[in-house]
C-alpha cells in the first residue's frame, strides 16, 4: 500500500464528526503524536473536534515519516507546530508548553519502550515524561491489540500486550476508544485530593471546562471558586 493510500484512509476519518456533542472549550495546547503504524482506527477522526478546544500540534515518529504521507496530514490538520524525531532535544520546552498528549495509534515498539523505561525515541520519551510529571495522556492501543488488523492467536503474547497496557494505565494514561472518546477527553478527572487545603477562584481558572475535580474532605473552597466551577461546568467531588 502506498503512502498516499494509507494516509487517505487516515484522513477519511478526520472529516467525520464523532458526535454533535463536541468538545468543551479549553485553554490548553494538545500534542498529537503519530507512530509509524499502518493500522489506524476511527479514533483518529476526533482531531478536528479536538481543535475546537485545544491548539493542536503534531509529532511524527521516525517511522511515521517514512510510512505515512506526512505532508498530506499536515495540510489537512494544519497544526500549530510540527515535531519530529530530532525534537527529542526540545523535551523541556514541550513539557512547558503542552497540557495534553494524545496518541491515536500507539505502536508495540512505543508501548514496550514506555513499559520498560527504554525511552530512546521521540514519542516514547514524550509519553514517559508527560506521565512522569502527571500531565494528561490519552492513548489508543488498538494498533497493538490488532496487529496488521488481527487479534493475536498466541495467548502468551496477548497476555504480554495486556500487561503492558495495564501498566501504562496504572502510570496515569487514559485509554481512548472509538465509542468512549468524547466522554474520556471531555470529562478528564483532576485529582487534588490531599494536595491543597484551600481552593480559590484562581485554582479553578487553571482547569478546563467540564472537568471533574476530586478534593479531600477537609479541603475548603471559596464561594467565588464554587461559582466559577459552576459557570465552567466543573464538577467538584470530595473523598
């Protein structure tokens, strides 16, 4: 299959709206990292909806630039910035500027590297660093669960894959799926439990709309903070 054909299959989904619900308006920057896998699934189509909420940039892996028609992807999405393998040297800058990381087609290579801590490539390093510093990470694991479009016939290999995925989720990654994508990203949970004694309006303004804020039972919230949370659709839960 040629680069153009592969890319066309990817971009078909970008023009489709997954839901009329859309994304809530956010004030962050999202980095979408694209691996060099031929097996993309429809979750890639959320990018245009995501652009309604975030400033979108794209990062390509070494293999993605060789397998995919990156020019066509760039022309279609029109990202704010483009990162490539050599931008691993700009890690601190990326961590400073981006609030959210999304991986729509995580490869087995990237999954295994993050799982083992062998972060010697751009995307594995970025995912590891975002998780390490507690930033939002959303990953789609379909490409590793359905290698070349098929589920594994080898039970031991399937166990390895699921164990790796489970570990990344325990690290803090949120798994995204076609049917649950909007729900997972529109309502991310922010856990400030046991971290803050008093929540002010300034704290609430740091959040995106429609998030769920988890607080300790003893945490105090100012009236202005409650009003602002209500205005932004932020749900406050105490544990």
